[in-house]
């Protein structure tokens, strides 16, 4: 305080008597000095708490520094020096409490920059499909905001030497809330995974869906897990296995249902009905697995795709059809190699029921089709279906030509009818045909 007064009086002797002769910069300096003297008096005389003094000084010191820079630019170094002297005096009186508060203030400023940058880069990551990076950057922004918010309470505690009960309560609430949010994110992710697993498993009564499905949580990174909403729920399902399981369950349960109904109504044998249902379910499952598997897709997928696009474009498909025909014997041979041991095992464990005692052809499956000697039914169906496809493709080009001829002939007939309706005075001409 003494330094403030001495400096001011040294610059402006008998300031009050000379007020009419002071210029603008000097008047501004005198007003600031009066305000700072009152601030220092309040603190040194005990009428102002350390926290209040620190709060006022944090606003005053930057203003004094700005005024000093302005005085330098105006060519008044003596006034600039006076502002800097007052700022130094306030800084000294505030001590470690003021320095700590100023440090937290800078931290909050930089934290704001971090939040803005993290938010901008998170949007960029999301736009390019990098979900993990987006979640982590959002987590960084959230964490920075929380820490900056806590810094306010810490600054108050430093300024009051830990005596501010309100600051303690506020800081505790924020810390506990942050921990609770992090735990909640993990619990929510685990609950979602468990619910998804339960819902998927409800589709199956006999088969354990865990054998071909996984529902779990995956870490997306530290900040994403703790401050970005929690881990990610991962769903992995073998769709082919799931479809096969549905086919097996449907057939088995249907077999038991038919067997029980037949037994209770006296129209059938219980074991025979169950066996036929299980046998049919196994055959359906094997068929579905082969149809959806890699054998047919690898051998015919590209050719059928090329056939489709060429037909749609009106191109020549004869060479494609020839390639499809040449591919079928190899497919049939491969399928037979796969199906023969399966058929042997099914016939041994679940013998087919002979529906006609005078026939030597046993029933194969739960449908109306029968097994034909020499090749499994699925092979015959594939060959027949592909044969029809080839025939259809060969007819496509002929149909296009026939349609063109019909369109032309229809046009001629319409023109002729118009000439007749117009009578002999018509100027219409039929043209050459």
C-alpha cells in the first residue's frame, strides 16, 4: 500500500490540487490508483477476505497490465511504469493464493481450447466413419470440461486455505458424479449385451444359441469408455448356423408334435412319427447348409451374376450358358462326395419309413419328394433348376426378337385400320410392307 501511494504521489505531486491541469492518461491513472488503494486497505485492515481480494485482484491485475501497454504505445513510459508497479504490489499481497487462482484461470482457458478442438476433430472422425476415434475425442472434451469445472472449487479451497465448506461439497459432488457416470457407462453396455443375447436366444427352444452367437462389450479406448458413453456392444452371429439351427428345431419339434398327436389319436406310432420328423429336419438342415454354403456360391455365383447383367443389357449370353453347363458336372460330383456319407449316417440312425410296401423306393425326408437311386435328391434338384435356367436364358433372345416382330406387325395393322376408316379421300398412306 505504501508503495502504491508513494509511486502515485511521486508522479503527481499534490494531485488533488492539480486535477484541472491533468491530461486524460493521468486522470485515468489517478482513478485506478484510488480504486487500488481502497482494495489494499480493505484487505490489510481485515474488512475483505483473502478469497474476495484474490477475486478482485484477478480482475484488476490484467487490467493494469493492459493499461501499461496502452501507455507505452502513447509514449508515456512513466505512466506505464506506475501501472506495472501497482500490479506487482497486488500480486505480492495476493501471494500463493493469487498465483494459484491465476494458474487455474489459465488452465480453464486452455481447457476451453481443448474442448473446441476435440469437438471439431470428433466431428471429422465421425464423418469418415471412425467411430472409436470420435468417441474418444468426445470423451476428451467431456473429461476436460469436468476437470475445468472442478478447478473452480479447487481454486476456492486454495484461496481460503481449505476453509470453504461449500467448495468442498461442490468438489465432492462433481468427483462422485464423474465416477458414477463412468461406472454407469460400463453397466449400461453390459446390460445391453445381456439383453441382446437373451432376445436372440429366445428364437430357439432346444439349441443353445451361444454356440453360434456372441454378444459382448468391446473397449473403444480410455476416454471413450470413461467419459464417452462406455464400451461398445458387439454382436457377432453366424447367420448360416442360425438358419440351420432354425431348420433343425422346426423339423424336430414338428416331428415330436406329429408323433404325439398321431399316438394320442390312434392314427400313428409315436416313435415312427418322431423319427420321421427328426429325419426330415436333418435332411432340410443339410440341404440348406449346402445351398447357402460356399460350394454353389463359389462355382456359380460369378457366372450367374454375369448372366443376369448381360441379359438385362440385352447382350449375348450363349458363352455364359455354355460355361454354366460345363460347371454343373463338377458341382454334382462335389456335392455327391459330401452327401453320400451324410445320407449313409441318416439312413442308419433314422431309417426311412416305407410308405408303400410294394415299392422298393423309400421316402427321403418329410416332404413329398422321394430318393432316386444314383444321386441324392438335392443334386437332382440343382441340376434340374439349372437346366431350366439355361433353357430360359436361351429363350430370352428369341422372345426379344418375337416381341419386336409383333410390335412392327401391330403398327402395320393400326395404320391399315386408320386408312379404311378415313375412306377414299384420306391422305394417309400405308407405306411399303
